[in-house]
């Protein structure tokens, strides 16, 4: 077993912004995107704003690669029903933020939106989702392709290559079994630990530079406070979700749904639903 490391979101706020630690983030992006990523710089944007408190709900970091691509990496801890919309807003803002007035549209940078979420975003059992937007013919079902001039000018093989790429990493769906190098990163994201036999790009540097013991005394105090705040927030969030689920279950008792179906709709266990129904009858 490897040593326990500091959480990735806290590292993004405090460590990964330093050039000496770019290799960690480069490794993660390379494993996810399946091509080598070299970070040229960290850019300032709304998503990069520092919070004066360690009690964050989310954290983001925006990088520019040596190929002039923008890569926005965000970690979201608590459930947000409009998170899909916020993904769209964040990318749209970047499109306009990094093109100067009067420049041709062809200078718009390629954007990757990588979202690491620790809650049940949408309905799906996988732990990696990629948005692959294509223009499909309504009648012929063919994929719209770029012209030869567009291929030559912009270096794209598909029209969709011009548009932003979205990735959603549902960390809690990962089953802790690392079958490949990307899974090794998922293991780290979920457990803040790197096993000795892991070989994924960047994890060797993470194992070296993100150890709790490598923090200064002041950083340890800040990190411990951050962890305690996360525990409190998780407890409050869990309690609120349970209360909401109970309210919904009670309203569903007036329908023809069975206890098994109510349990499925609310996330409560069958035993909880049955006990709640009995209490409601009394």
C-alpha cells in the first residue's frame, strides 16, 4: 500500500499551480486525453480565483498547453442540479475571454473541459464520460466533414474537433480496481493514495510531492482545517439529502408505487421505506 496523500482538489489550489509541479497535472491530462500534454502556463480566469477560506465546494484550474489549447480542470464536491449548465457557461466564457476583438474566428483556441465530480451527476453507471458532438445528417445520417481547406488551415480531421471537448469523471462510480493507467489516476482521485506498483504518468511525482508529511506546519494546519470542513459539509449535505428523500417518499405513499419502486426513486433502502410507511400509518 502507498502512503496517504493530500487531496487532489487541495493540491490544485496550493501545489499544482507551481511550475515545478506541472508534471503531476500533465500526467493526469495525458492519461485522460490519450495524448501527451505539456503545460505552458497557468492562466487567470474566473475559475482560478482563490477562496480566502479552505472550505471550498469546488476548485478549478485553467492551463494552456504548448499547443495553445485551453484545459479547464474542475473538481466539484457537492451536488448541483445545474452543473451541466455551469459546464457550458464556463466553456462559453473561455471562448470569448481568449479571443481578441477583431480577430478571425479561426483563432479561437481548442478547449477541454474536464470535470471531476464526487456526486451523482446525471444517470449513468460508468465513471468516465466524454461528450462527442457531431453534426449528423437528418435524412442520410452521415457525419458532416470539414473541407480540404479547413483541414489544411485548422489541422482538424472532423468538424467536432473544432468544438470544445467535455469530460465528466464520476469518481464515486469507480470500483477501486485499477485495470489500466487511467484507472490508477481514478484510484488516487478517490482514495488520495498511490500504490507502489502504479505506473500512470504523473503519479510518481504526485507520490513524491503530495505527501502530507512534506507540508509545512502552516500548510498542515490549513489542510487539516480543510479536511474537517469537508467532513462537516458532507454530514450536513447527507442529512439534507436524507430529509429530502423522506419527504419525497411520504408523498409517493399516496401513489400506486410499491415500496421497492419508492426506494429506487428516493435512494432510501427498502427497510427505510417500509419503516417510514409503518410510522406514517401510526
